[in-house]
């Protein structure tokens, strides 16, 4: 009703005045219906964040819908007496609890070449880090325990990945939670990661041997011919379609076996993931 809209607008105006009084820069925007607000917040490391607040028709009796670019669920405490300023304070506390997590990923982003995601957001917990030509490691960092050993998956030709996997398994006990994740990965894998200061990203952006492109929608080549003389990378989708069309190929559960479409001299196997068998 018109009365409800009027009351909502009056309440929002009063609360927005309180926000502006607290910090003239906190309110980024508000829509013409006074229902969707965007509030700015800064964590202790100087990173900028945005809290989007959508007010319900029965506001403030009903809790608003809140969203932000976070790696964990955004849970707020709300009562009919709550204010947007109190909501913003809760958001700041949550940001502080994630500061170490973002510090860990920011170091990785600045000192290594990230293959995936192409443009990491603050909600992303995984990074695929280039190790060498057609060799990389995918790590998934726990937002609540960011300095603990992350989930690791080595990607590349078996003759290169196997020694790295052996080092990872043998040196796991050397992981030091007091050191950064990147420093620990160097020690455990006994390698130095290529960095923007020493390498060009094109060194690791090798095109798929089937479609001759690097990025296929959101995917990049993650399958590699296991012959050291070849080592050609492929998109999983491209390699799957190629092998499926070959009479000589065979499938055993989630593994497809067949000839490398690039060198045709060796057998390749494709482990299907996130695909309907």
C-alpha cells in the first residue's frame, strides 16, 4: 500500500541520515524506491568491499536481504530495533575474520601466474597456479583456516606430475601454519613458482591442440598428452569429443583411453569430471 511505502521511505531516510553522520562515504548508492542500498566497507588491509541490502516491505520488522562477495555465507543478526549502521558493523566484523584468507590469496595472485579463475573475485577460494609449461597446481584454501594445508591437485603430464606429487606426499609434515601458503608450497614441492617478474603469461597459455584456442568459454586446457616428446594440452571437452568419435577409443567408468590427436603415437587417457557419463 501507499502508506507502507511512505513509512518505509521515512524509516530508510532516517537510517540513511544516521549512516551519513557516521561516515559520509559509507553509503554508495540507493535506488529510487528506497529499497536497495549499497554500503561500502574497508577491511584492515585496505581492501574495498560492498554490502548490498534489500529492504523488505515490512521493514524494520522483517530482516533485510543482504549479499556481498564473500567465500562464506553472510549471516546477520537482526531485530526490529536494528539499524543499518549496526548491520554495517556486523559486516565489518565478518570482513576482519576473513582478512588472513584474503591476505593469503593476494600474495599468491601477486607473486605467481594464475591460470584460473581468469578474474578472481573475493568469493573465490581456488587458484590454479602455473608451475611450468603445461604443468600447474590447483589449490583450494579454507576461508576459516587459510594457513593450513589446502586441498591440492596437480595437473599436467604424468611424467612431470608424478615427481611433484611424490614430493607433496613426502614433505607434507613440513607444512608450517605460521608461514604463508605460498612459502609452504615452495618448500613442500621444492620448486620456485614462475612470477610476473620473471615470466610472461603467454609461456603458460598454450592453445588446445584440437580447437586451437586457449580459452573455451570458461575452461582452459587441463588435459595433456603423457608422452614427454609431445606434451600437447587439450580442453577436456575437446578431447572427450575427439576420443568419443574414434573407433579405437574405449571407456572404462570415468576414464576414456585413445590416441593423442596431436602426435598419434601414444595412448592418452581422459579422466572425466563434472560430465554426464
